[in-house]
């Protein structure tokens, strides 16, 4: 049983998790495959199931998060060449905050950003030195493709400028649930897609970094899991049964995969 695949920054290889069930135990293999050479390499085996895999910006390190049987949270870091293989303990208090998207690498790959209960922290990859960068409590943390900013949710959308250490709220939804998924940034890092629950339905929104916040889907359907295909086009799942394409301004919605039975 495998997880979704995660392509390296250069697009020449991808990583995924192979989950192995053995009676009442579960272990997971983190595997890298090269696309052209059809070469498979198991780089790590861990107990349980890693929640999220991320590549460092240079593609030389793979990180993962996992929760142990004792409900302790760890961020694991493995270098592709084998010189780094370590786990950073975040303790028990962060279990509910570290699920699928609450951490990412810094732009230079020398540290990681982690959203915890008392703020967002920067932790060194090699030395585990921990430094708070903002008191804001956030979820669904994601770094932009140009490595200049990170976005996270906390009763709206927040943008943190990595270089200027400046935090600002770009979307205010105090009474609405927001979610960021696997790839919320457009390839040119000018737009962020997210989903929000309004009037009992999930809808897709796009926030232009220097412009308006647009509700992309408006029908009485549950439209979820948006994913950028280009700077202006997204794919999403409607009512958990069919796959659709839509432009980032809400035009030209059309179904590309039939409704599943």
C-alpha cells in the first residue's frame, strides 16, 4: 500500500511511502525512484505511517513527520547521499498541530519551519537549534516556490516574509474553516489556492498575493483538494466522486474524469 508520490525539485525522481501491515504492527518504507533509470531505493524504514513527505529546496534531503505509539511527534530528516539520518522530537503537545502540512523546509534547506501551539519555530537541520520566528499559531504551513514566503491558516490566511521577518494577514475568514492542501502556491508564486466551508458546502478560492480573493467554485457541491496544473489552471475533486478542471478566475469549469460508482 503506497502513499501519494512527491516529485523532487528537479523532477528527475520521486518519493513515496510503502506501508507494510504485519499482523497488528505497521511499518513504512520511504522509497525514492528515479524516473529515467527505473531505479528504486528504500532509504528509510520507520514504525507506523509517516504523515507527510517533503523535499528540501535543493532536493538533497527528504523530511517526514510521524506520530509514535506514545503519541509523540517527530520530524525525520534523511539526506539522499546518506550523511544525514535523524529525527527531531517535538513532544506530545504538538500532536494535534503537526498532522499533514504543519511544517516545511526553509529556503536554504538548513532548517525547518514548524507550526506548534505557541507559534511558528525554526529548527536547525544539523543541530536542532530551535528559534521562534512568530507567536502566530498556524496550520497547513507551506513555502512558496520562489522561497520568499510561507503561508499558513489561522482564522484566515497569513503570509510570512522569510527574509524581512514580516507577518501579515491576507484573507480574513474568522468564522469559516480553511484548508490548504499539497500544493497551494501557483508555480509562479503569485497566487494561493485554498478551500473554505461556506453555507455547508466546501468551495475553492484563489487569493492573488497582490490582488483580490476570488471564490472560484459557487455551485451547491463539495469542491475540494485543489491542485495547480499551471499558473492559471487547477484540478479539483467534486463531491468526492469526479475530477474537474477550472481556471483560477472561475471560468471554464469542466469534468475530465467520470463520476465514480
